C-alpha cells in the first residue's frame, strides 16, 4: 500500500490496516500522547493516542529525520 493510499483511508480503516498488516514496535509517552509505533511494510507509522480524551488524534508516517526518532532508535532498525 502506498503512502497516498494509506493517507486517503478513513481513520477506522487506518487502524484496521495497522492491526492486520502492521507490526507493533514500541509505545512511548510524548507530551499529552501515548504514541504507538508500527512498522507497515518498510515504513514506520505513529498512532497518537490522547488518553485524557480517550481518542486517537492522529495516525501518520514518521519522517526518518524527525526529532522524535531519537526516542525510538534503541527499538528500531533503519535501512
């Protein structure tokens, strides 16, 4: 599935795709979110869960040059 295809999916379909096709890697706390990191094909996808509001605020690809990458480096392999 391409990035464009994934981006065009509604939220519930993104969740289903990650659950069925993705691999959970690690969860971190980041400001007011718990972020679950998934590997989908060979791209990393973050799921931003707002526990205070009990909702998913965002699901998006993690850019390899993002500063948040440092929180994951001991858990992932960059290829």
